[in-house]
C-alpha cells in the first residue's frame, strides 16, 4: 500500500487528488447542512410567515457562515463529478453514458444545491424583510433542495445501466442495483410539492428519514468504490484487474474448483 504522499506523486496523482477532494466535499456538505446552518433535517413546511422569520433569526450566523463556506468551496462538487465521469468513461459502455451523467449533474447542482444557499442567505441577511417575503425564500430554498430530484433520478439510472452492462469490472454489479434504490428515493420525494404534513412532506418519515439515510449509505459506498477503482486503474481500455476484496470476486470457474 502506497503512502499518502506517494499516491500524490505517482501516475494516478490526479485521480487520488480528486478522490480526496470528493471526501472533503461530502464531509463539508454534511457539516454545513447538519451542523452550521441546521437546514437538515428540513424546517417544517407549515410554518406561517412570523414563524419563518423566527426560524431565520435562530440560525442567523450559522446560515451566513455555513453557506459562505459553500460559496467558497462548492466548486469541489465539480471535481467529484469529474472523477465519477472518468470512472464511467473507463467502462466498456458508450461515452454517451459518461457525458450524459456529467451534463445532468452539472445542471442539477443549480436547483438541487445552489438555490437553497442563495435563498437562505438572502432570507437571513435582512431580518427586517417582510415576513411574507421571508416565507417565500424559505419555501424556495427547501422545495428546490428537496423537490427537484428528477435530474438526480435520471442520473442514477444512467449510472445503474452503465454498471450493469459494463464488461471492464469498474464497479461490482450490485452497485448498479444500489443506484436503482437511490433512484427510487428520488421518486417518492415528488409528493413533497403537494403535502405540507405527514410522511410525504419534505420533512416527513419518507421524505427525509428514509431518503436521507439511503442517500448517505449510497454516498459512502460509491466513495469507497471510487477508491477501489483508482487502486486498480491501469489506464488501459480492457477489463480492470480483479478486485482484491474476496466479497467482490466472481465465483470460481467449475474447472478451476476441480483442479
């Protein structure tokens, strides 16, 4: 196993750098949204205008500092996206899969990531704003963040199909089905545009307490699998070397077992 400094000096240094940036980005994402800004778990969809103003006031500096960090370092998401795109390009599938994924997630970053940062920052910067305007920014932030998941749905399906038909062993086949599970979470969040209360609201049992743990598991898995991919990358065009982990190996051929 190479040391960390050795990784950043070798032929795969760009890939390892991108992987470390990916880890930092998702770690920063979690700290900002769950810790600093306290925008996750989401606020209640049924707050009236005065309650919305109080919600902003309670999180004033957390929103400003947290989303200030996002505005400075949010570009890290492009590095993570580039690494995933490279892994899809290494598959035996058409480059259309990689470029479709790249375009979809580049577009998705605007409604699914930046809108909530802009809306919440605008809402908290002027505490004397009319309560109805604060409520509008509150709704815009959470609905854009939680409810615009159609692009992520298609992106997960693209990655799923690419993994399942790939012959280069870039990712294990079961990861394709995990992409399907993640895609289904994007479907069940659609009713958050309709319901203000209950399990289908954006802070409900399904809308948040099921979907977010699934996404967290999915994210942790693909970060680990990207690390595994980089370790095996040979910059060729054929199948990658077999993974070292026993639980990922294909079943031995019958003749090999007999020998």
